[in-house]
C-alpha cells in the first residue's frame, strides 16, 4: 500500500519524506538508496535531528557504511553532524518563531525538537495559522505524537487531515499503523 501511494495520480512530491517516514516506522525502509534519500530529504527540509536518526539507523541496520558508496555515505554522515550542530544553536530561536507573523516557524521548530515541547510548539503554530501547508502540519503533528507514544491523540489528529495531494491517504495509512 505504501509503495503504491507515490504512484497515485495527484500525489505531491513534497510528501516523499512522509512516505519514507511511514516506511521507516513500519520497518519497510531497508535499501541504502532509501536511507540516503530519506536523510537528504530531511536535511533539505531543515530537519537535521531526523536526518541523524535516519543515518544512525541506516548504519545500525547495515544499509550504510559498506559497498561502493562508502565515501559518499560518510560525507552525508559528516554533513548531517554539521547541520545538527548548527541546529542546536538555531533551536534556541523559539522567541523568533513565536514572533513570526504565521505559524510556519513554530511548526518547523516543533517538529525538529520533537517530544512534548515539540508537540506544544506545533500545536501553537497550527493554532496561529497562516501555514503554507496546513494539512501537512497536522500530519506532521500526528507523526510526532506517534513518536512520543500518544497514539490515541495521534489517531484523532490523523483523522482531521484532508486533501487530494496524498496527505489524507498518508494519514489513513498512519492510522492503520497506529492501531
């Protein structure tokens, strides 16, 4: 079901990282290319914490750190570590995110921080409004809730995700996973 989702007419490429997240959560992410692509997409999205988790899991599963592309994989790992260090400085920018005219900065900061603090920031960002992709924000909040062990709240949030670009379909698959 997950692999067919990307081929569905109208599926937005911006949700590719979310497909990888679901594959990782369900244990269906295993190839070197998938781990590399997911970590690169996470970096592009400004989520070095997530990229670090993906790279670490790729090395732990033996998908990274071997083969013909070892040097490229090591360069990615080094880049992730560098961005993570930069992010730790930037994560102190909560006042700037709060002062932003819309909720995008709060949603992004919250997702990157994770845990209870991240959930609270994301909820505040969604409530603030003016989001570029409000359905994506709800999807990401619910994913963060799953990661924090709040399955019941996550399922409720997943059920509010709408749209025809794939966000709603992803939310439905996450509900199946949560149960």
